[in-house]
C-alpha cells in the first residue's frame, strides 16, 4: 500500500517548474521579439527661412499663385510646381498670397480668357497648326457693328470671310475683341447661351468654384470671379500650349491682313507677361498675368490677378511694388536640411538615436508665409542599423509639398541574451503584443 510522500511531491513540482522554465521562459526571452523603441517627434529649430510676404494691392482684390520653378544644374534643368486642377475637379492648391475682398468681383475681359480656354477644350488645335477655317456669318458682322457703335473693343469682320480658329482666338485675346468672343462661342457651341452652360461646367471641373460667367465677353457685371480663382486661371492660360505661344509671339495681322493691337502687354521690363488687361465701369482695371524672378541659374514664375484697380496708374504702382517684393522674397530655401532631426528613439535597454533627414531638399521659391508644421510618419521597429530608413517628413513650402526620407542616426542593436533573461516581463509583453 503506497503512502503520500511530501518530499517526492515537492521534487516533482520543482522539476515541472524547471522544465517549464527551460521550455517556455527560455525561448520566450531568448528567441522572442524585442519591444519596439519609444519614439518622440520633434521639430528642428531654424529649419525654414523666415517668410517675406508679397506686397499686394490694397484695391479691389488680388492674388498670386505658384506657376513653376526651374533650377539649372550640371545634370540639367529641373522644374517644380504647377497651378490649376486636374480633370476630376480637384480643388486648386492654395495661393501664395491674397489681398482685398474674397468675394467675386466683375472681371471685365478676363472672361475672354475663359472663353478661349473653353473653346480650346472643345475644339483643340494641334500644336503648330491654325485649326479649322471658320466662315463668318451675317450675325458675326452685325456683332462687329454693334460693338463698334457702342465704343467697345472690336476687330473688323465681314460676312462670308474665313478666319482660322487660331486667328479668331488671337483677335479675342490679343485684341480683346468683343465681337470675336461672341463669334467663336457661337461657332464652337452653337449659341452664346450654350457656351455659357459649357463654360460654367468647365470652371467647376477645374476647381474655380468662385467664378461664373453669363457672357463670352465679360461686359456683363455678373461675369465675376475671385482673385484666387483668377490667379489660377492665369496659370491655366499660361500653361496652355496654344495660348502661351500666342502670348510669346503676338500676331500683328490676322485674316486678310487685318491689323490687331496687342492689349495684353504691360510692364514687360518688370518681368511681367500680360494675359488680359481691360477696364469697365463696374470692374475697374483688371489684369491677368504671369511674372518671373531669376538669379541667372534658377527662376521662379508665378501667376496673378488684380481686379478692381481704380486706375492704370494705381495698377502700375501696385505691380511695381509686387515685383520689388518678389525680388526680395524669392530665392533658394533650405526646406529640409540634411542632419535635421524630426524624432528621437529610445530602446527599453537604453540605446538612443534620432530620425534625421538623409538628403537635403532645397527649393527656389517664395516663402511668403510660415509653413504649417511638418508631417512626420515613423516606422515601428526594435532594432535597425545606422542609416536605416525609419520614416518620412513632409512639408508644404510655397504651395509645393516637399518630402524626404528619415534615416537612423545611430544603430539600435539587440541587447543580448543576458538582458533578455533578466527582463522577462518586458519580453513576454512584447511576445503577447505580437
């Protein structure tokens, strides 16, 4: 008959514990995952150049937007930045700066730029060609007579004569011809009313939701837009190959050697390329343009809109002040400097390191305002070698998003079996979390 032996029981219990310790605790600590490092995000000081705001007009409304920046180097010319919206109706990016009212104001002949772009969207012209020939009608001749009698800008036409689409657009944009605005709208869409429907749909598709037209000429006060929208409209016009070529080489004679005065040019000596310049009693002086600042190796181009200027003298003074502020504010910006730390890491066993910018990102741009805080995304890790990619930093500068990879400044290595065995709670917690 057997009897209970306490010593034997204790021995079995101790043996079981030892077996479990060797079979479970050992592998859990020696082979299990290490706890992830603790990350603390930080913002390096003096990483962004102090802003130099543009000098905009105190009259009406004005805005400027990034168009492009180019930098020449040994490897060639690089360009960054653009304006406008994509075909899905994405909202336009924020402007560099805005002044005056944010309400839509009458835009005078800037509406003709909308007309040109909408017609080109519906009836595209192959680069280097003139497009189809259009036979003008009695209605086109009557439009010319009506506008000429009213003292509105017009370019002479006659019934049954032929103009190419390009010549119609040149008269429209360069000559600011009101009768050509109506003629090209009727030709492309069947009627001015049908054009208006198409134009407002085009504006919405391009993110210009604060702008609307009720005619093709802009003579109607209800054809109005916000300065922000119109600055981006200038960018859309300047990057259209047909319009940009037209502005770069303005025609002096059109169909049948018809003379045309270029109304767009204004202050070219300041680096300004005019796209539309006009005046009505309701709108005041309105000007759509692009401008460029260059240091010889790099250049920065922006688009702009001034609406509601009281006089041409006021426009001249305001544009001169703007370009002076541009020459002072545009330059190379150390946006993301190599070595700048955007996070620090500490491991449970005491190793420390930083997430630093690996390669500098600079931009030739206009830092018009203090940028929003950088967005930092970090990877989860327990160990990594020096220089490992541990995240990314993004920053919006002058309307452009710039990013750089973050690298580990010092390696964080495995602490070894001794530390693992002496920290069972930390190791088992890491195992359970996985």
